[in-house]
C-alpha cells in the first residue's frame, strides 16, 4: 500500500515522503490516526502545494529570527540573587527567570527556547544561548550578581 506521510515517523520517513507499507499497518494505524493519506494524484498535488507554502513560510520565519538575533546580541541581562556565606547562592537562575528578565527588557521569548543544560548556581558572567529558529541561535550575556 502506497501512502504519503503527513507526519514524520521514526524508521519510516519524513513528512511528504511516499512510502510503501503493509496493508494492515496502513489501514489499522496510519490512515485512522491521520499520519498518512493514500498516494493518489490529487493528494500528491495537494502535498506539493502545501510543502511549497510551508517552505516560503519557513524562510520568512528564519528571516524574522535573524533580525531578532541582531537585537538580542546587544542585550545584557542582570540577575540579582541573594547569597549567603562564601558567596553561595540561595536557589538558582533558571530559564524561566531569564525569560522574565528578557520580558522586562521588551523581548517576549518563550522559556523553552532558552537553552540551559542546568540552572545557574554561581555568581559570574554567562553566555546564554537562545534558539529562535531551527537554524538560528542568539547569545545573550547574563550577569549574575549578589544583592
């Protein structure tokens, strides 16, 4: 059975690929969950149009993200934290706190786009990467200082 994938499926293919699967897998799983449609001429034509539209939208999004990078690269954030003896921090600076600092500066960035391996738990100067688009990253300077 030939189908066109409407979602990327691990070990089967990406969106828009025409795949050949067994009849049972197609009828019982892919078609009812709308992860694929039958590979007819009409569906292939519709798919080409949607992919073309999606590519132009992706290029526009990437250009907007690149413009935002130029603005974000100049931003410097300061996180004021409470410290105890030996300059040990109470708590940590998380991606949510960084997102709030960015919002105060007038940049509305989703906290899930802020890439932190783990929360910041020490005073200092940090470079925080932000993924604005799949291919576009920005780096924001963060100063963690004591109160």
